[in-house]
């Protein structure tokens, strides 16, 4: 933490924070000037293409690249041999390396096995066809429950279940077992008068970002390298790529492009080490852009899940015990997806007896990645569905039942920490009074609501604030702008300095221009970088007070700072008046040189986040088609720095949740191959699928941030699956337990109800 910087919340009136200025990147984006991953070009660049496995699980017997190498126009061909193992026993890094280029076995349909760089795309595609790969096809498994069976083919012989004592002697597809909770769950169920127990499934989904993964890599003969890339974290990409290629981190400069959507899917390296290896071998820059088919088959989707939930309560509405078993597929590599699901499952409630057990499971599918609040939406779907059903069994209103059991300040959370000031109760009270809750429903219509939680991240952050001699301010940050952080951070700088927002310009610096910053994920972007910006601005103010003191020839402790001006304090200095930031900056060459504020810190105390959503749907009983009629999001932002962006995050999460709940899923055939690797067959919502999404921002300050800010980008995707499932279940009179609730699944549930 920067010396002298106090991150604690202090109540204050704001001049800039909470306003809605125009977005600084708007003109560039609507006019086409903004440069995304595929918009960057270098002189003499080659076109990179990747050969991918057509099998779900196969041993690579041999790869013959000789014909491809002899093709005119081909400048480099690489296989795993060109990416030697430099991970020094780091299992996580080895998995990243193996995922970038298969080493010995192809573990999923789409796994990279070779790559080429050629003078044009046509030649590169032709070269891929000339690479001869001999495969030994192995048994595969793509279903999470089947992968846990003793009879399932073992995907990785080096995986022995972590979290189990004693450590298993045999490898399996269960990579990790995680457990959270407290109290006596068995005794709690003994006190229950009503118990509801159900099993749920969710299918694998993709983040659905419009811009595919793209990069331009250049490695020169002296070992210096540049990478231009679409990413959520260029410092992490530098770290990973440098380690995988044996480069010194200081010799690899990574520049982040504008990002056409990420949502957690651009937090891992996929093609970037391959592009760098091709450039190193070819001696020329290489541009590599994934096709949409490759994005679906070979970049990180969410987990598919199988979840059991059991909750018991007394008839007065008090939950006495809750437990869940969560099985998450992680693709072909170990992850912590079930651990996150187990952490978040019951976090909205104050429970005396609770237990969650999560199993991270390997399957022959692509390596999973985050999707906003990773793993929490699936857990919330299962838990909130049972909570809704339990309220109905007891005869309580669904909102009142949740209010009775909601966590509050001082509650020990289901995953361990004790909560400080939190917003779950206020969001529920706001939902209870929301006009949508009073709107009449017609035949075949249903209303549902659900709660959601995310714990948010902080992490390593560094910012530079430079004051020009004309009084303008340049703010350099290292957190990639994935949701409006440049506007928000400019507002923060303006607030601290006491100047107008228009005087500040925020830029995302490359890795050679600024100290290390963690990945932009976990809703940490505005939270962490605003803390660093506040600290940097206060450092700059300290310097400007010193300069003003020098200009006035008075002690610095007799100089204050108010509304963008140095102010002489005390009656004896009353005739000195005020010096504006612009006046101090203009004289900086004569008072000590450039004025800047710098900050590096670890932003702790991100502040947990809660939301409650309401959804009204209409279901056609003849076709099973569902139409979302009305949708409302109520969420605690701590403090909304730029309310328009906050509302956009709320609406974006709800929109993605609607698609996930009703239509989106990966469909694998018996051969283990993905059958719908494109937006024609993998259906994300379009405008006609969505209602106007109402938003209500609550502000329960985070005590660990000077302005009270909490991250908002993750939580908004947690409640939709459950809220929509509860609405559909109420509309059709059958509890829906399988996401997505596509028309065939709804019709099948109705048919089963009639038959049973």
C-alpha cells in the first residue's frame, strides 16, 4: 500500500463522482477509429493458422510437417517441439503450455497440434492440409457425471484428487474436492419441519464476445519481442508468454487493444504463445486471428454442472440446515470452478448449519474459463430454485422467506468470513416494493425472483497521474478497460484534484510503461484502479502544495487544497489568495520540474456484492417457447462512480443470463465433437429476445474504499438463471431443473408431469 494512503471510507459530498459524462472512447468506436485485436498490422507480417485435433481424445503418434514446410510462401511451421517445457515443475503453467499446443495427446475436439505462418491466408490454410498427423483414438468422456465413474477413461494420468486424505493412490478425473461450511448439518435437518431436496443440471455455455481472440506477435533477432493483443490482462499475458517461451519479461512488451467483449473469456492465453513461437522461428511478425469455430471449440467456455441441493426449515420460515454437492466440469485441465461454486452457493443467507462440497472434474472438452462471476450462476440456480420451492411448501411469500433468512452485518458467511456492511437485505426490501411485483399476470405467465452474490477481487495495481503544463491531466492505468473504467477513473481523478472531468484523459499503458497490474477480472478494474488513482492524485496534490508554498515563500503546512486550487491558510496569508492547478503547472519548470503522482498498491477489501432480480415470463404450452416480459435488477454498487456504466453492467449481466437460461448450450455428439460451433447454431439473445431491463442502484458503502466503491460487473449475472427458472416453473406449474430451459426441455417436463 502506498505510504500515507488511507483506503477507509469517509462520507463526503461529490462533485464529479455520480455524474454521467460522455464516454471517452465513444467517438472512436462509432467512427471505426478504435483499434481492436485484428486491426493492428506490422510491416512484413505473416498470417498464422492453427491445425486442431478432430478427435475428443487421441494419442499423437507422429506429426509430419515436411510437405507444409516445402510449400512456397510458408515461413514457419511449429509443433510442441518448438515450445519446449520450461515450466520447471509448475503444474498450472504446464497445463497452459499443453493447452496451447498438444504434447503427446489431444485432449479435446479443437486442441491445437501444429501451427503455420505463411505469406497469406490461402497459403496458410493449404499448408495445414499438408501436415500429416497420425492419431491413436482413445475413449473419451464429455459428461461431468460420467467422468466421475470408475469406468470412465482417465484423461490425465498425473491427476490425483486434491483435498482428499489420504491422497488417492490411483489417478482419476476428479481433480479436486473442496468443502465449506460450519455448524452441525445433520442436527439442523433434524430440527427441520419441511425439507426440499432436488438435483439440477446446467449445460456448458460460452461468453459470446463478438470479437474473437486476435494478436500480432513480433520477436526480433536480439530477443526483444512485442505482442499486440485483445486481452483482459496484458501484464499477466506478458508473464505467461515470457515463461512459456523462455523470454525475460522485460524484453516482451505487451500492448492491449480495445476489447470487443471478454466477460472472463480473455483472461487466459490461448493463441498468443503460438504466435510468438511462429514469429521467433520465421523471423517476421505474425498475425493470428481465431475463427468463430475456433473460439467455440478451443477457447474457454463455462463449466457444465450437476448439483444436488437439500434445504430444511421450520414452518415459521427459519432455515435450519442447508447442504449442496456440486460437480463442475473444467475441461481437460484442473481448475477451481467447483470450489468457487461451493463458496458462493449459500452466501446470501445467514445459516447456523451449512455444508457445501465441490468436485472439479476433468472431461474431454476445452479448458474452462471465467464467465463474469465464474461458477456462481449455476450454484445460485440450484440453491435459489430450492429456496423458492421451500417457501412455497411452507406457505410464505418468496421475498419474505428470503428476507427472514438473509445474511446481514456480523453474519458468518457460509464460506467463512464474517460480513461487514452488506446489501442483500436492502436489495430484498427494494424488490418487495418494486412496481413489477404488483404487475398483474395473465394465463401462462409466471413471475420469479432470486438473489445472487459475488465476493469481488482487489489485487496488485499501479497508476501514474501526470499534470501537463497547460493544466490537463493524463492518467495511465494498467487495468484493461472492459466496462467503462477509463471514464470512471477520469471522474475519480477529477474528483480528487477538484477539476473538471474534461481536463482528464485516461489511457491503458503497455507493460513497458507502467508497473505490474493484475488481470481485469473479479470486478476489480474500477475498484482497484480508483484506489490507485486516488492515491496518485493525492501524491500530486502534495507536490502542488509544495510548489505553491515555494511560489508564495511560505511553509507547506500553511497551504491547503480546495476545488482545484492551492489555498494559503491562516490570517497572515490572507492576501495571497489562491493558485489554480493550471497556474501551478505553468510555473512547474521554474519550481522543480514536471508534476506527477504515482501509486502502487495491493487493493485489499474489495467488498462483497449482492443483487436481487425479478423476472416475468410467458410460456407457450404448445411449443414450449418462453418470452421474457419484464425484468428488473436491484444491486448494491457501494458507490456508483458513473451510474450509466453501472446500469449497463446490470443490464448486460441480465441479458447474458437470459440467453444462458433459455437457449445457450454446447452440444456434443457421441464422437465427442462440438456440433454447434457458431452463432447460427449456438443462439445468443438478440434485441427482439430481450425486454427493457429496469435497474435500481443501491449504495451501501464499502468501508475498505475511500469512496465506498464495490465492484459491480460480476454479480449481475448470478441471479438470472434462478430468477428465470423460478418464473418459468411458476408459469408452467412444473419445477424446471435443467438449464437451458429450451422449448424441448419445457415440453418434456410438461409431458413427464402429465404422465406421472
